């Protein structure tokens, strides 16, 4: 945990709507948009607002500042793992639970449950990714239908370093082919936007200067299509992914994920194997430096 004092942060999620396109912005640039509970529920509210507005055809998700998202909040003063929240999926409160139940219930709602809910938003979604897109950040990009990334964007899931087999929304073998997904997870290395594009994980590579315009051009093109046609096209492709095992595979991965959270607690007394945000960022940076990777 950080020893900085917590100060209430205004506007951690921004919402704008114009010309049939809603733009939802994660706005914790000071913390590289790490996702705490409040951000999760404010993102959900923003998506709901866009879904409910008949004028909105397409939703864009982006991050303010240098990076899209450095993942789940595992160390800022605004981290709120013990707070109760109004739940939106059908789970009970985690905050007063013990043992493995605490984190299982929290993550079933706030991570896996929310990501599945957002993945099935009945309007097309586009992620605009610059800089870091790490772990929980990957989950947010992956739940979007289309991804445009800047040429300096990078993607990684370093969670295996905690002894945990990847993030909660385990889409890796669908986003990448299985052999590349194994390499991505086994090494925890950063994948460049160009490589992600080659693998089909990213639709387009842009630049920092062009990102907003490229995202808007794609959003406008999609927004010109009929609403129901878009909703049903999305639904059928998501359905086919689920028939290919995405949903059931993710259920299995989530159980293993929680076995390892519990194992870590038993062995080291810490569910994350002793890693907080700073320790993880340091280890990630050391690994990238080791590789001569300049994409920080
Ligand atoms: Zn977890």
C-alpha cells in the first residue's frame, strides 16, 4: 500500500456524447488510470448511460494522459478493496467475508462479472489505447469490440509473476493464438502494438497525434450502420466465441486464478504474493530494461 494520504479524486470517469458517439474516459492519469472500485462502478454507469441513449450508436473507451491503463489498483491511496459497493451483477457483498470468499466474491462481481457485462453491451465499443495496457487494462481493452492502438502502446499480463495464471477475464487464447498466448503469459513480456496488430488483437495501429481522429473515423463509419444490425452482429459473434469455449474456459481459469490467490495467502500470507503496485511496476520495468525495450 502506498503511504500517500487518500484525497477524494473528482471525475475519475468522464462522459461525452456527440454525433451518435459516446466517449468514456478513464481519468486517473496521475495513477496511469489504474482501476479502483469507484472507477469500475463509474465506468459501468457511463456504459449504461450510453446504452440507454437512443442517439448513441457507438461507444469509445479511452484513458486520459500518457497511458491507457496500468491495470487494477493494487496500491494507490484510492484503492478500496475493503469498501462495499452497490453491486450490479447478482453477487452479495464481499467486504465482510473471510478467507477465499472475500476475494472470490469481489472479483466475481467487479472483475469477471463486470467485464462480461461490458463485453455484451449491445452497441459496438472501441478502445483507444496509448502507452501501457497492462493486466486489468488488458481486460478493459479486450471487452471492447475493436481496438486502435498507438505505435508506442504495449500490452502485457505480468500476473504469472504472482504465481497466478493470468488476469481474471481470461481471453488470452482468443485474443492471441494459443502458442503466442502461452509465450505472452510465460514471459510476461510486453507485446508491441505492431505485434498485437499482426496477431489480430488490434484492428489498427495509429500514432499519438492521429489516435483521436482515427478512432473517430472508425466510430463514425460504424455509427452509420443500423442499430439493430450492429447489436445482432455483435451478439452472434460473441455467441460463437462462447460456443468455441470462451465462456466455459474463462470459468475454469477463474477457479484456478482463485486457487492461486488462496495458495498465495496460505504460503506467504498475501493474496498477491507480496506484490503491490510499486513492486509490480518495478519488476515490470526491470524486465523491460533487461530486454532493451524502450517502450515505457
Ligand atoms: Zn484476482
